[in-house]
C-alpha cells in the first residue's frame, strides 16, 4: 500500500492525514477528490482548493500530474474566484474539467509513445481490462539539472511497473477472449470426461454409457431406500412408475421421521394401500419402514393415574377421570364462563379478578391479543400475569372427591 500525507496550512506540523492507495503514485485529481470527501467540504461551490508541495511550496496545478508516493502536501482552501462556481465542486462530482478531458482523449488516440503512461492508483486494471492514461509530469523552467536526472530515474522505475501492469492486463484480455469462445459443459460427478463431445457430462458406463436399447442404464438404489412418491423400494423418485399419474400428483410426499421418537411411530402393515389412499401423514424410517405418528398413550395414562390418585379416586378409576369432569353437575360458583364447564386449574386475571380454566383463559388471550375474557382489558405481562386461584382449586377438588365417593 502507498500513502500521501496531506494537511491544511493552518494545521499543526504533526497533524498530517493519510491518503492510502495502490501504485507508485496518485493523480492530483484523485488526491483532491479524496481530500474533499474526507474533509466533508460540501458541494464545493463556494471555495477553490489548491495543493502545494510541503518541501518546495510548488503548486500542483495540473489535475493529471502524478504525485509520487510518500509525498507530503499542503492543502489550501481559498474563496471562489467566481461566486457560486468554486473549483472544488468538480472534485465532489468526480468530473474533470474540459482541458483535462481533452488531454485524456488525446492520450487515448495515441497508439504508441516514447514515454509510458500511468494509471490511477485505485483503478483495478486486471478486472476492468482498461487503461486510464495520465499526464506525465513535465519539468518547469526553474527546475535544475539534478531534479531532471531524478525525474528520469523515477520515470524509468515507474515505466517498469507500468509495463508489468500492462502485461497483466493484456494476458487477462486474451483470457477473456478465449473464455467467450468456450462452450458451457455441465458438470456430472458420475460422468466421463472423454469420448463423444455430445455425451460429455452424461453417465458413461460400459458400451459408451448406453445399453443395447440405446437407453442410459438406471441406477440401483440402496436396499433401505424408499421412493418418496409411491412408498415402494427398488427405484428412485425420478424412475417411479407413477410419474405422470395425476392421482399420485395430488398425494402428499412421504417425509422422514427426523426428530420423532420411535415410541411415537406405528409401522403400517400394508404401505402400498396407505400411500394409494392419499391420506397423508406417512413417513419413512431409516430402515425403510412406512410409519405414522401416534400419541404416547403410556405417558398419558400415567398422567391420568397420577391425577386420579391425587383426588383420592384410586388408580382403578384413572380411565374414567375425564368423564367425572364432563358428567358432574356444575355449580354456578365453580363454572368457567368460557367453556361453561367445571373450573380446571382455576386462574385469576389481575384486571378484574375473574376466574377461568387455566387452559381456557390462555387460549383466549392468545387469540384476542392478551385481552381479558370478562372485562376485555389488556393484561400486563401477558400469560405470566395470570395468578393461580388456590382457593377455587381446592373447592373444585373437594367437590369432585365428594361427588365421586357418594
């Protein structure tokens, strides 16, 4: 990376800012554009900007002049010579003046030159495949012989660098022309690279990739592979005999059992009929069995038995526990206003103090933007704002236990 150090005339000697770029030097135009952008000079219509060499105090008037890297410059802001038409505005817009543009066109028309041309530091020559001509620094009348010799040495070094860039650009241009003439060949991991160009990218086994009938042989799937369309083994889905059958197009695809415990799965004895029925919900295990998901009845029975034991009904009445809540008479003071049934796990809303079934009020709040089912007010803290009604729960438990024992 190359740098140029710059600061305003009124700044301290140590307060230099850095302009970073690639290459042996940068044009005055690019340097001014960077300064205007970095210092946020606005539209630039009310000021002129000038750059001077920090050692010689020489002004860089030509925008195409190449400022060598590691150079220190002084920036001066002057009032616009013409009101509203400051020279800094063209560096904001990024457009050269007419004189500089004509110089660029003149350099573009020249097919050869005794002195090499230079490119802007932040332009990528390789990708753009273009060359941006720059103005070669010309010695002034008051330049001594020693400065001329140093400039010639710098030109020689920069010429070699420019020749290297130009060679890379030419190589990339030739490569682009070759790539434009190439024909795209799709990649196939199982295909062969040689042989007939018309068959490249296709599977080629014995007999040049074709069987006696001129057809590409079908691949044999693994033993446990099941077609996700028909649920049968022995072929892939693109080789399924039901392809084109409109009845099977309406059926949902068979899915994998990823993340579902085996205790929740039930194997289907006749998978062909189940798939043909098109009811959906079919899944395939890694072993190739067609299954459907079912509820974990054992865990549910344990939960019901635990609840029945808590109520004092005994484990033998666990299967009829839900019937007690559905058939028992519901008194008015223990009735849920949402489901009109007996309060189950009663909870209080903090807004009006009404009691509801815990499940009923939670579902109602989710469906009605966390509003109370009685007073329709918004409940703060959402579902966490519900309070367990311990007294009502004890009354319901005593009522059910008393009714069951009688």
